[in-house]
């Protein structure tokens, strides 16, 4: 029996240490690290969307 996913929920928590927000981990991430994280998130979201469109 196939499993049908009706909804995908994506939640992201972003901290901004310069604006008074909290950051996770040790220290601030470099710009390259942030860019790599964003690229990975976008790739995963696109993969999920492609899977949803397949019959």
C-alpha cells in the first residue's frame, strides 16, 4: 500500500548574534559556512518538492 504525504512542514531557526539574537554552536560561522548551509537547505527543499510531484 503506498504512503501519501499531504503536507511537508519545514521549520528553520536562524540566529543573528549582531542583532542580539542567539547563535548555536561555538562562535559565529564564517560567510562561507553560512552560504554552504543555505545551499544545503535549498537542495533538500527542492528534493522534497520533486518527490512530492512524482506519481
